């Protein structure tokens, strides 16, 4: 269970998108004009050996849209997502973020979608609960724990008992 939850948490990411709003926008990479709209790309990669379902959502107000909000990637697959950003009017350095949550598709996708709409942790708890029930049933069916256990005990004499043996010979 710990490994399952760890593998899901490791897949959760936040992608930062840094840019500078300046009147010299366009002259260098990452420089944009005040009030302009531009696109950046982020690459979502499934580094696992099993498929994952990904949910993307903007974390900051500067992001106006994402080309994909849900992805299903097979093992070692990757996909590029376009992020549309509206630059503010003031000149400064900015960072917008895209949050990516990933889940192992052991539940139907419609159930994962419904649970994710409630809370991003809800699908995680449902997946862990389903896995715990499956492992519990497997434990009961397999009969593990019903076997006889032979205990071997080595009695250790206390210091008082050793002294009695020396003094009284018993």
C-alpha cells in the first residue's frame, strides 16, 4: 500500500512557466509584451511501467487555457500540452504554474473523473481502498495465517536461579 501511494504521489507534479513582461517583448526568449497572449508547451511523461491517467489544471490566474485537461498515457509515453497565458499589463518577472495529478486506472475512468471533481485526493483514497479490499480478500482466500506455528523457547536462567544452583546444588 505504501509503494502504491508513493508511486502515485511521485507522479504528481507542478510545472512552472517563467516569463518576463517587458516593453522589449519578443527580442529574447521568454520576453513578452504587456497585455499580450502567448503559448508555452509542457511535456507530460509517464515514466512508469503501467498506464496512468493525468489531470491538468492551472494553479495561477495568468493561464487562460490548456490544450488538454485529461490525458491517458501508456508506459513510457509522453505528450506535449499547450498552455495559453495572458501576460499582465505591468512589467516584471512572472511565474505561472500547471498542476498535474496522476492516478493508476484501476477504477473506471468515469469514477475517477467524478472523484477528482470532488477533490484531487478522493481518487487516491478510492484506489487505495480498493487495493486494500482486494488484498484482504486475497489474504482470506489464501488461508495465510491458518497454519500451525511451532515456537521454540530457550529458557534463560535468572541470576538468582544460577546463584541458588551454585550455593545449594539444585
